[in-house]
C-alpha cells in the first residue's frame, strides 16, 4: 500500500516538474502555467520550515 502512495507522489512530482519546464519555455497552455505555479508554491512551502531552523552566523 505504501508503494502505491509513494508511486503516486512520485508521479505528481514528475508531472509538476514537467509543467514547470514547459511553462518556462513560454508556449504552455493556461492549465500548465497553473500547475507550474502550484508546484513552485508547494516547493516554497516545503523549503520554508527548513529555513526557520537555521541560525544566521555572525561574521
């Protein structure tokens, strides 16, 4: 069961990356640009909690 879940997540990630790549080329339909925006926003949300844990070093 977990294999199916991970396969689904992998398919979503790969599809999102393909949408970002196609939207960056400039010839993408509206739904691809929307999926690319959602993918980039999800990436920012995943990355944001990791940034809070880091302390800034003093130079």
